C-alpha cells in the first residue's frame, strides 16, 4: 500500500461509519488540520477501491471544511468486505486512556488544548466531604489501590503554574515520587495547625 495525494472530490464519506464528532471537537479538528496539514500525509485517510472512507471519516469532513483541495489516502484494496467492516469499527474504537499526570509534566497545557485535547478540570465547588472520616470507603480504597498509583488534580493560580510545572518536571526527571512528597509536606503542615 502506498500513500497517494488525490483530489478531495474523489473521496466519499462512509455513510455507514457509526463514529462521529460534533460541535467544538469537530471545530478543533478543522483548526488542527489548518494549523498542521502535514499530519495528514503522516496519517492518511484509508479508503476502499471505490474511494469510500474506511478510516478517517471525520478527518475527510474536516479537510472539506478547512477548504483543502487535495488529501492523502491509502487504498486498502486487499481487504474483504468483512475485513473492511471490521476495520471501520476497530479504527474508531478508543482504546486506552490519557495519562494526565504524564501530559501535565511533559507538555504545555495551553498547547494541548490548542491541539484539541479536552483537559478535565475539577470544579472549585467540588464536594470532598465523602472523603472525611469514612472508614468503609478507606477500607474499600485500600483493597482496590494496593500497589496502584492514582492521579489527583492540584489547582494552581495561573501565575504559579509555570513554576509548579518546572518543579514537578524537575523531581520526576530524578525519579522522585512527587505525590509522596506532596503528601508528606501536607501532613507536616496539617500537624502545625
């Protein structure tokens, strides 16, 4: 299979593709294509012999929206109709999850948002009362989390974020367990009260 650059009008959206994105996420995809069109050559749209999309339906729609005249494709001529159907589903299944701790310590959060990643946030009005003196919850959590690391989002004022980012990065580069360091500090501060 080879990558080809062809007129966008020769490629057809697959009406039977059950995956879609809408509204702001689609807008982010259009903007990412406009900002970084080279991505499309690296990750071309997969089509069958009739130029119907097997993988990249939303990218094709976003390319049309972005006004592109040509796109990169790979023709999957060797797939049977059953394999094409399987490809459509498997190409659209979202496996895995983001490691937000790693993202926060490796990438600039503003760029991540610009690139289309939705970064979850915790509302300032979150109710943490369930965590206070709940022995049953503590016992359940202890059995579930034995040897497992979890992430907690820590809020910073906007002007403190760059400094916090650099500090966490510094300690992670030295294989320090940042969560443990924070816990020890918070415990020590609590004992002072």
